[in-house]
C-alpha cells in the first residue's frame, strides 16, 4: 500500500497540473500582500490626518502682503470732490514781426533825400527789422473746482493764467565823426513813389542813436461747467462748457536822438518817439473734453478745449518830436509825429474780428500726501486773430508833415496822406511746461 501511494505522488508531481496550481498559489499570495499594503497605507494616512490639527478656513487661502509697487498702484476708492492748484509756468511765445526800421549803408549810395541806407541799394544792411523775440516767460496758473453732487456728475471749474510782462530792446549808436557808421531810417516816400531814407546819424554832421523797445504780456481766465459723460475704457470722460477771456497786451516803442556835433553839441536836442500799443481782448464761449485716469498714487489727464468769439483789437498810436533846433538851441518845442507815427495815423483805433483759441494740455500727477499732489505737464494754446504792434507800423510815409524829415518847423501835409492806419491781423501762440501742487479733498 505504501509502495502504491509513493508511486502516485511521484506521478502527480510530474503532472502539468501541479505547475498551474503552484502558479495560482503565488499569484494569490502577491495579491494578498498588495491588498495588505494598501490597507496599511490608507490606515497611515487616516492616522496622520487625525494627528495634524486642521487649518482654520480663514487662513487657508490668506493672500500675501502687497509690496511697495502694489501699494503705489492701488486704485483710489473715491475721487476728490474739491480741488485747487497753483502751477509755475515756463513758457515760450511767438516773436513779434516788425518792418525794417534802421539801416546803414555806404555814403555813395543814397536816396532822393540824400541819405544812405535805402532798402534795395547796394551795400545797405538792416540793423533793426524782421522779428522781435522774447525770453521764455515765467508765469503762474491758478485752478480750482468742485463737484456739485455726490455722484460727481456735475461740477464747476475755473482758472487764471498770467505770463507777466517781458521786454526786449535793440540799440545802435554812432558818434557822427568822419568815417563813423551812418544810421538811417528807410521808408517808401509817398510824395514821389520812391524808396528813400532819412538820417539818424550823419558822419560829419550829427551823432545819433536809435532804440527799439518792446514788451509783451499775456493773461487768460475761464470758468466752465463740468459733466461726467462716461468712461472710455479705464478713462473717465468729462465735458466742459463755459466762458473764456484773454488779453494780449504788446508795445513797440522806437526812439531816436540826433544831436549835432561841434560847438552846439552839448545843448542841441533832437529826440523822437514812435509808440504803437496794441491790446487784444478775447470774449468767447468755450467747449472741451478731458480724459482722466488714476493709477493709485499716479494720475494722468489730457484736456482739449476751443474758445470761439470776438477779438477786440485796440491800437493806440502816438509820436512826437522834441527839439530846440528852431529856437537857436534854447527852448525845446514839441511837434506831433516822430517818424512812423504821424498825424495821419495817430490816435485810437479799434477793430473786431471773429477768433478761435484752441488749447491742448497733458498732465501727470503723483500723490505726495492724502490731500496733496505734485503736477507736471505741458500746454499749448493758439490765437487765430491778433493785432501785433509791428504789423501796425507802416513804412509808406509822406515826409512833408513832419519836421523830423524836413528839418523845418512845419506840419503842413502836402500830397498823399500817409502813413495810414491799416489794421493787420496775424497769429499768436504760447506753449510750455508747468510744475505745481494741487490740494484735493
């Protein structure tokens, strides 16, 4: 029996079913170990979660503290309702045109009156003429306004700008000695229709000097209603509707002194004055738009406005000659008319024109304190119609009416009345930088 059982075991061990059974036992054993490992891991995770305290919900997603740049660019929650600012201006203005008023030239090239420096003659040089410019203007601008309602839909704003008086002058002189430079005033002689000149300094006869002095002052004021139209992207858009006033006040004054040389040089008087004073006053309605945007402590705005209305041009012309040549160098006499200002064009003249005054401005700001900002920007403005004093000076002159030309004490006009007042209009622009402080609340 035992022999039979042993033989059966040997046969069964060699059977292919034994290999399959063994393989099944191995696979079951591996799967068992895998399930046991997963159970242990799950249990470990559960124990770990029980061991670590829970994070409070309010701290679980806490944001990082904003940095310096983030705080600087943080938008302002509420726009100011009241504002006031003062700006220092560094502006440039258009030069003033003027005719040729003083020349020199060779003594052998003279006009009908026997003086050199005639325009068009060979060797004639212009000493005063062309344009008179002014140094950059240091000015001031005041601005203020407020919103009328809590929603900041309607408001009022006003401003005043001043470029104070600036001056410039050109002076030439000659001692009148033989070989010195002659000084002449060129003009177109209305009596004979020829280019001519008269002497300020004549070598060997009299010395002389001539000065052209000019000044310019500009100011403007405005008041506007504001309306918040809406938004263009991230920019707020405000409409402006109001009234604007402007004043351009300019003067050109030409003076000469031509005393004789020799024994009577110390007592001789021969002085002339020609003064052209022009005031341009603008009275106009105004419309415009403004874009604003805030970047936290930084801000940008751009403004475009145009005023349209009446330009009142007032020109005052007067001239005089003071001399004692006709009283044997004793009593000084006064005669109407210098050289360019004569009885035929002297007086008070007024002209009205339609004019436009556009203005463009760009500004940036930095908030220094809660209620204080530093502003920096650029502004350009333009006047389409103004009377400049140099344009009102005519070189067409009838010399018969003035002792300045004739050398005799007579003011009787013979021939064509000239010069005549002929209102000539030109243009004016001013532009420059502004730096200032603004208070907001």
